[in-house]
C-alpha cells in the first residue's frame, strides 16, 4: 500500500500544482507558544524545536536522530511532525524512550498493519457461515446511482487501535501542550490544500490523520477540516515549530527525492512525479527559512530505502545515524550540562500515568445497530484498571460484524472521572452490499464444472442486525437463494433464520473403474427455517425444519423411469464450533460440526430416514509449517436415504484419488492427515504447497462399513487464496494406482 503513496497523491497534487496553490504561512496564534510555556534548565537557554518530516519507511531514520540527540544531551522542547514524522514524534512526545520506539517500529508487521481484513476467527459467526456460500465479505456498496466505493482502500482500524494502545499512558491528555513534550501533528485540508495543525484531541487520531494517504485511507475529520496526509502541504513543518516558540530548529528531512522522467515514462511515473514536485516544493520553501542557528539533518537515504521499504528498518536506522553523525559539529553547541539534561529527562517522563481505573464506558454510536447489541460485545470492565489488549480484542469482535468501517476507543476524562469512549462508525457504502463468488472444479479429462454467484446483502435492515440476502447462481449449479436472518433479544445472542432456495444441479454415478455410468439432473425447491443461539464468534446451536420438493431426470444412461418426483420434510439439530483461520486452507485452529436429521412422512417427506453427520478438523501452525488432522463420519442411522440425500465423495480432501462425486453411498467415513508449507506471498496472499493422506470409503450398505474395507488416498497440491476465491491445483491418487489431476476454485478443505 505504502509503495503507491506518491501515485495516490497524484490527483490532489496535480490540482494543487495547476492552480498555483501557495504555501500558506502558519501564524503564531494558530500554534500556541508551547516551547516557552515551561521553565528550562539552564535558565534562559534557547528553546529547541524538533521537526520530523514525512517519508514513509524512510522516517524510521528519525529514531537514530533522537538517539543522537540524547547521547549529546540536547534537549527537545517541542516537536512538530508530518506523516511518519508525526508517528515517531508523537511516541517521543508521549514519553516513550528511544529504545521503546525502536523496538516498536522494528517489530511491527507493517503488511498486517496496512490490512484491515480480519482474521477469520475474529469475524462474527454469521459472517463465517458465508464461506459455505463462497461469497465475498461486505465491501462494495450498491445504491440508487450504482456501485458505491469506500473513501479509501483501508479504514485504518488496525492502525488506530495500535496507536491508542501505544499512547495509553498519556491518552487522557487532550491538550498536546500538556504532553511530556509539547507536540503538533500536521495534516492537509482536502478542500483548500492548507496545512492543518492538530494541537489537541485524541493523540492517536492526530497521528492517524497525519498519515491518511489519499486513496489508501479515507480522510479524517478534524474540527471543521477534512484532512489527509500532511506531506502535500507541509512535509517538513519548520514554521510550525517556530510558531510554537522554538528559538532553534533541528529539522530532519527524509523525503523521497524526485525521479528522472523521460518521454518513455508511464502515466503512473508521471503523475507520481507531480506529487513529488509539490512535496519537494513545500519542503524547499520550509528549509529555506532555516538560519545559521538552526540545524538541518538529511540522512543520505537516496534510493537505498524507499517509502514502502519497512522491511529495511535496520538499514534506515544505520543511514539515520550517518546523517546525525554528519551533523555532530552543528549539534555540539546545543548540548547542555549533564545535571540540567537529567532534569529535562525527569520532566519528560514524569507526566506518564499508569492505566486508569475505568469509571465508565460510553458509546459514540454512528451505526444502525442499537447500543445494547454493540455493548454486549465490548469487554471493558468498569471498576478495574484499563486493559488495552482486552479492549482491543473485544472491539475486533464488534468489527467482526464486517459492516462497520471503524470500531475504536479513546481514554477520556469527564467530570473528574476517567473512562472509555467507544467510537463506532458504519461503512459509508452500506447498508446494501454487492456479493460475488466463483466455484470451479475439473480433472483435465473433459469434466469441468463452474458456478458463478452474484447477489445483494442488505445489512443491517434494523437496529438488531437483521439481514436479507438475494443470491443468484449461474453455471453448473444454477438457481437462486433468498435468506432472512434476524438476531433476537437485547444482545442479539439468539436468532431466527429462514431460507427459500431453488437449485438445478447434476448428480453423476460411476462404476468401479471410475467411468461415469449415468447423469441425473435435479431440480429442487427448498424452504427452511431455524432458531438458534450463537456463542460469541465461536459457534452456534440451531434447531430447524426444512421442506423440499423437486424432480430427478436421467440425462445420460438407461432410464428406468423418465422422471422421478420427490418430496422432503425433515427436522434437524445442529451444533458448530468454528475457530479455523481459513475455511479453505486451514493452517491453525479447529472446527467441529455435528448435525442430526429426521426425515418423516408426517413432516412432508416421501420416506422416513435419519442421518448423523460429523466433521472435525484440528490444525496446528509451526512457523511456515502446518499440520492438519481431520475426521468425517456421515451415516444413515435408519431407513434408506433417497438419491438426492445420499452422500457423495471425491475430490481434494474427500478421497482425492477419486474425481468429485465419484463415490456415493448411504454412509461414509474418512480420516485425514494434512501438511502445508507457506512458500511465500503473491499479490499479498499466502502461497501454499501441501500434501494430504486420506483413508476412508463410502458404503451403500452400512453393515459393510469398516476400516478394513477402506482405501488409502493422497494428494499433492499448490494453493492460493486469491481475490476470486481459493485456487487449488494438484494431483490425487488412490490405492491401486489410479490418479487424477484436479483444479478447484472456491471449494472448502
């Protein structure tokens, strides 16, 4: 994401450049003289303002400069920062040590930080069940004027929660003049191009606003301003430090140098250069105001560390040290005696406070969900010291509804009491979302099935989180689905769900050699309704009823009857625990699902039969390696299931030596041992290679069901969870030497 920063600034920069937008000076009254508000040691020494410029990963070099200043006993009386400079500056201003800041920045998983997608285990149980439909999570909206796109690729959920945790000791300080070091963050007004100086409010939000890369993050509202990353307005905010009362400025410039444009340059390079021109222009204007008393530090980053090269943090630190060492002669005159510096350090660390005891939790709710439903998912105990990790985990559970753009918190002090203000914002592109999914399977021997799904999810339709879904399927399995889901109770733990569905699909039968002997076409209408209880995002118990009717017609083979009409009526009880990290390529976690079905003529069925279904899988992650152990046990416990209800096996992880649906029976059982290895990433997704060993079979007669009457199967595969769904290609083989090559998209493990 960060790699595209200059390109994503392009249109804003182009408009500003074409309009001749001037760099608006910051007046002293716009930034109070915070540098002069406190006594200093030695008395009457000049106040020193530190200016940290923007530059993405290049800004990690700022940490080395801070370390140099501490080694030389140079005090910092105020800080002004932009973008990455605002991040490093805020952490230092809040009282963090250089070692803490360095450890924090180098340990961050930046790829994960710039990715708001939730780990599957963090999603609500309702959203996990969408995986069975193979549809996307709510993202692109649908409105009266067509598709509705969010204001940025990311909402900034992870970044803001991380920032809140980092500044927790000073979180209740609203005026940034009262931080251990007075501080200003700089952003750019989207409507005027002016620099916006953020001097109060939520410190974490100020950091986030200064880093709001246009197109990546949506703009942030600060007072009357709608702001983005400050780089386009004031990348090295020297004048803001002066307006704070700094007598001497230490400015650190880590900006990206201009590229060389030729007639052969592409449109992205050209528009990116326009952004660079504007950023370099305002930087030059700011640096031109430096005097002989000031110090400029320009780490020689060159092209060794790019804006998005966060993996090169140690190299950026080393280059930052080079730049700071080169400025040693100019910095020497700013050093103060040891005892005076010790007093400055004491003042800087003295304003931090331990986690406050939470005296209230208040909700700032800008969503369609009622307060009680959201607060039931928020685990922030009143009367106990605030636990940032516990709060963050619970807010991810709220965010797991996936129709919210942000769920964050803020430590506040109101009427002498300290508490937590939880902010909830709904996705602006909702509440109507476009859904899509694709499933394909083939064996490179003439068999190829494909189904495309497209639909609309209305969520929420009321304040308790009700949903309506319309889904159309085209291809090998065609039909439509209408689904209604309604949480019940004040906290929404119980639910009612109903479904009306029509399906048209094929059933194949095979002989012992794997040759297809017949193909049946099934037209089936289904109505179902269920009542259940969810247990957080762990699982649910459901009891329900399903009524169905349809026709089966043989298309290939010898017809005994031209068409068979069937009726179904059944009750069921189902319990599921789902903590898998992936429904398609499980690498960690577990899943257990049990269902018992009663088919009765009294419920509308043609025949009486009962079935017991159990699926379980346990996956363990070891670095890049993962091991999976699975068990499937599906039996018709009484009666004889009709053809539309018999079990079907074959394909990846379901006896991979057989093609999909090649094995059919009234019962089947299977144990599975799997292994996968993450080889790397492609298009920001894990690429896996793996293998499975499977032992089991399907039986027509349950009396013949035994492990001794089973077959050993195995597979080797390569898989990636792409934007069109999980893609899997591999080779399956079974005992006796038979094998097949398979390709699958959108099929579960």
